[in-house]
């Protein structure tokens, strides 16, 4: 495993629509291992492949919140798709590893259904809610070249120290 460089705005890869993964071979396995290590080192709770300059539809998420009943888990999802969203939305304050020093309030669906494949090509399906659903929406946006600042109803410049205290994705 290796830590890869996280690209930041205005790197063009962050605005590109990432391509679907067709091959679940060793190169994908290495990419996912490296993304996990890079996310943990940042530290962050989610990372999308374009953030390490690979324009492919792969995300990793590691998050849990016992109080909310969300067990701490690591997810690696290939070709993820949001197939359903709740009518209920929630506004939350997000930061992004690719946009240092900026946080913003973003309205997102409270609950979603995600489908895709695990790292070995087996079908993956889950219905995250709350902050976990927010992380998935933020990461899947990255695969479509969308950044949270595009959706934010308010953005704020913050010190790197404050930004580092947040769950970054
Ligand atoms: Ni991000």
C-alpha cells in the first residue's frame, strides 16, 4: 500500500466525469488499498478516486457513529449509483480534502439507497442514512465532477486547524 497525493482545486480531474470500472484485477485492488491508506492518513472519512488523480468510479468510506446506531465500517464501492433518495433532507456542514480551508452548508437527502459492486465485483447494496448517507452523496458527486461548493448554500473560509477537526471527505 502507498499513500497517494490528494489533488486539490482547480485540478481538472476533479471536474471530469469518471469512467466505469470494467476490470476488477490487481490494478483496481492496488488503487483501493492505496485509497484506504490515503484516506486514513489524511485523515478523512471518505475519498473518491478522482481525488488521487484516477478518473474511475471508485470510492472508499470509513465511518461510524454509535450514538446514531451506525456501526464503524470500511466500504469500498466500485461503480456506485444512488438509486433512491428520501424526500427528507438535512443541512450539514461539509469539508473536502480537495478544497482545503473551505467549509460549507449543504442540503442533502437524509437517506439514500446505493448500488454498485464491492472490490471483487460482487453486487453491493446499502441504505445509509444521516451523516453516512451524506458522505456517500459527497463521494459519488466527486465521480461526476461535482464539488460540495457547487451545492453549498453558504461557504466559509476557515483555518487549516479548524478544517482538520472536521470529518473531511
Ligand atoms: Ni470531497
